[in-house]
């Protein structure tokens, strides 16, 4: 135990054993890795936490971290200390030139028909990067921006940073590389601080997400069907194994032709991925190219022959049917095509899954459950318009299908139709009061519109429901999201 003098912790070196167990626990919980070269850095962070009087000594601090969940207040403080959150608006000038001149115009051109844009700032810190993207889109789309559905997801493991991003209030230092005309256009000065313009702010949704957890891509975390993912200056904190897994998942999160960017010092990790590198304006951008479909055509199932000969009818007087020909088994065939559709959805072959579900619905249009599954596949593929139509069909055929209202809420939330999303989530809870994901998303929506009282109400409801369940239990219709992972996403200090 290190000595304490006048309530001040005296800095002492980490022993080998202390370093090993702190760095192992940190990596196990967060993916953040402190190798031997970063030993002094970890030591400084631990001393800084102890000086906050969270624990009297290193051993007590370690025991508290080991015994409490990663969503606990002590972990929030620990993560906030070991991660450097320094960033600013329009950081990396060459990147934003490429985004303005090439990348975003290309994405916009591909979405002229559906007018839906989906962007993810992974490791968003205090929000400067996602808000810079929102400003850039406002400049590119001009007066037509209200015709578009723009969804910018901003995630981070650092909850205090996320709170600052949601507040949208920044010091002048965060604007040190921002042209004065942008500051005057998109910010309102409040004493010595600058507040982001509300229409720019509302296009960004902040959410806690630990990239080490396998909770993406998924509808429940809104991490599907992305056009662009920025993941900059985050990999430097993580181990090689975690980075490899994260990059594979990012690849799955992107639509075909979607773009990805990583910090220049981290680009060495891209060599083993499926991304194709391209250079624009002096910076490297990576793209997910379409993979040629190798799937076989849909099988042709037997159809009942209504004109076949009756029993006993002679053919050329030498052959007689002794029994009727075998009857087709439509129910078995239908079950087979649904199984194949689910398999296609599981491997993210969404076009094949859509064709299979629609083939089934052509003969069974009243099956609300299959309409709901089709809505999920459409949403995962980024086709929110058809997803909404499928949801409405599911509800039309079964007005009590609770999952359909929940998916409809997700779609409306991503479309920026907040009032409609709230109503859908409320209908979900009316039908099933312990539908925890509806509580979670209501908390997130209310947080975005600054209704802190309602956000806290639904957050507490979600925590109470989750606390009665096992941490490793997988939540229904949550793409393998577990109780413990959702608790980490929704908990606050």
C-alpha cells in the first residue's frame, strides 16, 4: 500500500505484479492494451485516479475494478482517465477535403433515389467529429438537406465524453482549426463557450458502445447498413487481436461500396482486411467492394396438379394408376424456404433472404411473423422504406405483434421522425411492459431531445428489468446482445 500524506497520494512505481494485473484486467474488460512501453503511462493514470480519492491504494482500486461491472461508476472514472479525449472540429484537414470533394458526394449520388445517409463516428469522444460531418453535409446538400434522412451515429466507451457531446457546448480550443465563417454560421456564443446549432445537433445520435463487445452490426445498436465509418486514433489503444475483430465487424457494418477511414498511424492494420484502399487528396480511404453473388437460384417446389387423371384412368390400355401420385407437401416446402431465408439473413446475404421471404409471402401473405422478419432484413440492408412497409403489413395482419412496433420505432428513430418513434416504443410497452429494448431506446431518444426526466425514467425501468435477469442471457430480437452488454450501454454515473 502506498503511503498517504495530508490526504495526498504519494506517487510510487507500479510493481511488476501490479502492472500485470491492471493491464490484464483493463484489456479483458475494454480491449485497451498497455504494453511494456506504456507502463509509465498506466502508472500515471492510476495515480491520477487515486488522487481523486476513489480508493486509498492500488490494491483497493484493483479489487473494486475487478469486483464491479464495466458499466459501474468506478469504471467510468477509470476509462475517462486512461483515454485521452483531446480532439477538435475538422481535425485532419486532408481527410475532410477528401470527404467534401469525393467521398460524401459519391455517397450522396448513390442515394439520390432513397435519400438516406448513414454514417458512424466510432470513438467519437466529445462529439467534434460527428458534428463536423453534420456541418459538412449541411454545406454539401444546402437547401435540399431537409429532403434527406441523415443518421449520424456517434459512439464511445467514455461516458463523460458522450455527455459533453450531447450537451453540444465547446470551448474555443475545440474550434482552433475551424474557419471563422463556419463558427459564425453553425455556433452560438454563450459567454466563453460555443453551442452547436440545433439542426446540426439533431442529426447526431450519441450512444455508449464498447467495441470489444460483439454487439455490432445489429439493429438494436443501430450499427447496420452504414455508408461511412470513421475510426480514427482509437486502434492505438487496443491489442492486435481486438483490432482484427473490430475491423471485421466494421466491414460487415458497411453497405457495399461503403467507405472506411482509420488514422494514418493505424493504417498498418488494414493489410489483412477485405477493404480496398484508395487515395484521395493525400489521404487513404478504404472501401468495401461488392462481392459477386454465388448463391444458387431459388428451388422450384412442386405445385398441386389440378388436372391430373382420376384414380383408375387407363393409359394405352397397358398401364393403370393403382394409387394417386404422391401429393406435394406444401407445409414442408414452406418451412424449408423459411429456414433458408433465416440462414441467408444470418450470413448477411440480405438480397437472397428478401427474395426467399417474398417467395413465401406470395403464397402466405397473412403471415405477420414473416412480414416482421422481412422488415428486419430490409432494415439491416439499409432499405428503410421497404422495412417500414413490411412492418405495417405485419401490424396489419397482427395488431398485437409487439416486435413489429419496436422495429417500426427503430426505423422512425433512424429517419429522425422522433415523435413517431416515441409513439411506436410506447405501443411496444403497452403490449409488453418489460420489453427492455423499447425502454432503452426511449431513454436514448428522450436524452437526444433533452427531456432528461423521461430519459431517466425509462433508463431506470430498463435497469430494473435487466437486474432481474442473468448477465449472459441473450435478449430476444437483439442480435445476440446480452443483458450485461445492454446494462453497460444504458448505465450512467
